[in-house]
């Protein structure tokens, strides 16, 4: 269509790109008509759209002017590498889809999406020539065929473009974008041929192979989304580019598999059915929802144990809260709720009816559980317990905890919710589903209540840890408790069984055992349903006699990478594992990593320069760790009751208890190592470490919950988290004037990263973005926060290291869970 010139804009002293339309094309356009039509594209302002500076005519030539961007097109990348990384390809496609959706909503269709028109600038996609094809087509009227030129590139044309349909909708751009993604993943467009005519014929008549058949690493939802976007009929594609983008980001997405794969490819359809997780449950029809249909008068034959892999979005790294209840099934067996993350890295509760294909987002939060009638879902959010209708709506706050996070919960037939917290102890909390006073059931001092649910005849089924032993017990309505069996995380199946996990040497076994609800006793032998390396938690609910159980965190392929925007990323040579969290040393020379092995959380130290790994703890569990400067050691909390603070050395010597009058959590050590900042029940304290350890001194006490105190290295500033605004945000204040705190975050979902070594900049994370706040040079005020970068996809957790200019990132595969269906397993 045009010749491109690099030029210098004298008026604005900048380099620009001038595109001059080919003379034979310009000859059939009118200059006035072209300029009028191209004005509609000049108003498009979007971060992923290359703007239009100017347009006009000179000596009969039609031209338009765009900024000159140093970068390369997708075509350049494909010419060099043939295929792109799957994650990068999906990210680029979603950025382009965002631009398309914006333009479509402003009445502009691109009509020529292809690799040559997608520019990568600092890794970010920018769409070029946006709307130019529309302007040319409109200006030419019905005379385009006279030029011998075709708008659109054959490999990426939609069927309606290939057949010269007069009505081109936004879904044409969706088709072209899916073709580009197909080539980025497979190394070739969906349709290839020896000539333009052959390609166009295939576009109109042929169904392309699933991209996952050409590249096995393509996630199932991506393959299905691409196939749906490449449907022949526009009505069968996504309604918008935004829907296409959402499907690419949603591992639970599955469209009608029969329409996608075609009747001629049953093997491909079976493969997709197995790996698309929850979509497979729907495709399974009668197998999932009940017994196989059998002739009248005959009993259905027993079915063997069947395992399906259900992929949810990546683990957010919050850890314990999400391990306990990531997944729930209604007791009616018609709905599932699960925890996942949206595109902004925010934890959300999603729900799916087994009669529908798509999950729906219910609310921000985690650890879902159903009401007995399946009409409501309970979940945990911001130090509290909430409920919401399974149909959606406004959440109802049931309980405020402020200093503790709920841990696990069960909604009883008496319409009361029993829950434990992240500070495990000898207490089971009870609150009405509509709210009200929180009651409690207390056990012995050496007991930790891990879960409790109400079962028939007013009994409580309890999962307890008594000393080092894990036990399942029954508490009768009169308060008498008796031991049932050794095991963890028990659940009651109304059809007459007890489900629980049990440790067997180096593995865990998911068990089922007959249980008489009348007598409250086990009546038969326990049988193993599944074995695995980590604790397998049975989910609530039964499906018409079929057990539904869940094996939680099975991913163990997480790695540690130093992300450097200038010198490139460097993966530290440590073994891949189930890494959960990370803390940086004050000198930024080492990192402390926490690892979950399915039972306890262990701590490791890794040298940033060499990757050398040192194990710090064995057997005993520690958390809330804070590293001291000068490589002196670290502070951590023991999970033993009560929670006392300990000081530990790197050499693995015996920990020493820090003398505090209450249970307190360490927040941070000052830059000079002289002071330890702590918090207790939302109040801030500090305690001298040098020249000797002193007593805690109250620093700040308000009606709000204050925590995560982080002093600047020069000791002049203090940053911390607070819920004064109604949600947890970050504030910064001079250390001698804490009443003058300034809120620097504004969207919640925050995580504090720390200060630069010169104390001039503070870093925090909010809504998937790493942000920085600069101190004014004279120290008088704070600048507005600025974004450093977006947290990369598949990130479990990260820590920015200002002096090195890198971010340490724990990355890993998707959270995988095993959903087990077993008909007749209780009999």
C-alpha cells in the first residue's frame, strides 16, 4: 500500500515515519475523501496504538505521518526465531486485543492485522496503521478492484474479507489477530498455500488444525480460544476482542469442543477433554452429574477411580490461606467454587455451575466454601469472613477479625459457620451466617484446631493436632470428645463415610472409611483412594454418590530469576522446588526463601552472586522471618503455642527466645541494626537490640490496624500498612512525626518491598504493579507514586532489590489439582 520514509520533523525536532501511498492506489482515491476518512483514526489515543501525527497531499501523493519508534515488528521476530515463547505470545496478543477493543468501541476497524503491523517497543506491543485500511477502503468507494490491490494480507484475512463481503465487523479483526497468534505459537499461519488464491480458498473452506497439535506446550484454553476466534462464521467467534483476551487469560475457559475440534478428529477432542479440566466435567455429561444411564430394572455397574487434572490460575504466593481451601463443591454436586487470580494479579473467588461452560467471578477473596443448600458461598477477605449469593451480588460481611486471617471454614446445617484462623490454637470460632457475636469452642493448651464441621446429631467433626500427632475426633453435643482415627483434614460425606488424609512414611494417602452418623463411630476398614507427595484435602460435597476430592498444591517447578531490564534476566542455579516466599537481606547480597514440602515450611538462604543454597531450618517450622543487617542472623516466629519471637543464627545453632511480654510479630530491623520494629494486634512497637536487647516500646496505637513497619536505612522515615481507609494501604511518615503519615497507595492489595539504600525512594506493590515513591530533595514532602514495572506473568512472589536494579522473582507453573470422581466408592 505504501512506501515508508524516515524523516526529520524540523518544527518539533524529532524523527518521524512518513508513509506515502503508492501512486496507483492514490490515483483512484480522492485526496479530499482520503483526508476526511483518515481523520476518524487520528483521534485514537491508546497505549498500544501507534498514533497518527498528520496526513495530507503533496504533488498528488497521499501521505500520513507517524512517530518513528525504534523496535522490531512481530514479522522481524518470527523471521529470526520462527516461534515465540508461549507466555510472550499470549501477552502480546492480549495487548493488541486491548487496542482493538478500544478502537472497535470508537467505531474503527483495523482490517489489516498482521505481524508486519505489530511493533514491539521495549517489549510492548503497538499496533501500526490503525484504521488506515478503513480510510483507504472508504475513500476508494467501490473502485478498489480497479487498482488490482487487496486490503488485507491473505494469510491473515478473515473469510468475509477473502470473499469481499461488504459488511466487515470487529470480529474480522479478531480472526486476523487469532491468525497472528497461531503463527507466533506454531511457526506458521493457520492456512498456507503456494499462492494467494490457494490460501484464500483454504480460508473459506478449510478448518485449521488445533495449535496445540502443532505445539504441545500451548495451554488448552489458549488452543480452544484460538480455534473459536478462527471460526468461519463471524457469529461463531468471540463477540469482541475483549472476550478473546479474557479467554486467553482464563485457564478454565472451554468452548463447545465439538464445534471446535470437528467430528473428524475424535482423538484430538478426547485429548482436549482430559486437559481442559472443569470443561471436561461438563463434556462428561451424565458421567459427572450422576450415574450412567442404564436400562430399567438394572443397576449401574461400578466405575473405576477416574482422575482429571484441573488447572487454575497461578498461585499468588500468599501460601497457607490458599492451601487449605482452594476449591469447594456444593453438596448438591451442581456447582464448584475455586480460588484463582484475575489479569490484575488479584485473588478472586470464581464459581461455575456444572450446567454452564464459563466460570464467573464472585468477589475478591479466597478459600471458598458453600452453604448447605448451595445457594451461597462463604469466603475470606481482608481479615474477615464474608458471604455472597452464588448468583453474584454484594458480599455481606459476617465477621471482623482484624489481627488474624481465617484459615478454614465449614457452613453447618444450623446456619452457623465454624472457622479457624492463621494463628492456629486450641480454639474453634463460631458465628451466625448472617453475622453477630463470635462464639468459640476451646480445647486443651497443647491442641491446635485445624478444622471443624457440624455433622448430624449436633456432633462436631474435628481435625486436631495434639502435640506432634494429627488426630480426627468427635465432640459430642454434651462436650465429651473421643478419638476416631489418626489423620488430618477430615470431612464427612452424607452418604455415610469419613474422608481424611494420613501420612505414610514419605507420602500422604487420601483415605475413605465407613462412618455411622447415628452412633458417631467408624464401622469398617479404611481404604486408600489416592497417594501423593503432599497432603490431599477432601473437598466438600458428593455428586450422586461419587466422591469429589482434591489434591492441593502439586506444582514443584518454581525457579528463582533475577529480572534485569538492562542486562537481561539471570536464573539463579538453585533446584526447582515449591518455593513460596522470599525476604532480602539488608545488604541485598542474599535472599531467604521459604519452601513448602506438603507438611511444613522450611527456610533456605541463597547467595545472590553465586546461587549457593544453605538450609537454615529442619523439622521445626518458622514463619514471619526478618533478616538482620551485617549477616548476624534473623528473627522468626515459632508456630508452637504461644507464638513467641526467636532470634536465630545462620549457623543453625539453637534459637534464643526474645523476651517480650506478649505474642509479637517482627516487622523489620533498622538499617544500623540497633532497633527491631514489631507489631501486636495492630499496634506498632520498637525494641532496642544494641547495646543490649530492651523491652518493647509503644510507637503507634490507633483505632486502625497498623502493621509491616519498615524504617528507611537512615532512620528518618517510616513506612507501614494500615486499614484506616477501609482497605489495607501503605503510608509513609517522618519517624518523629508519625501522625503526619501520607497515604502513598490508592488501590489496595499492597505488599511492601522496602527502601533504596540512600533512603530517597520507597518501593511497594499494588494491584500487580511495582511502584516507587520518591522523597523530595529537601525531605519536606513525598512525590506521587510512579510505576516501575508490571509484575510479570506466572510470578509467585517477587522482591525488588534497589541497589542492584533487579527484581528477584519466584516463577512457576500453574497450580495443578487432581479432581477425583469415584462412583460407588463409599459402598
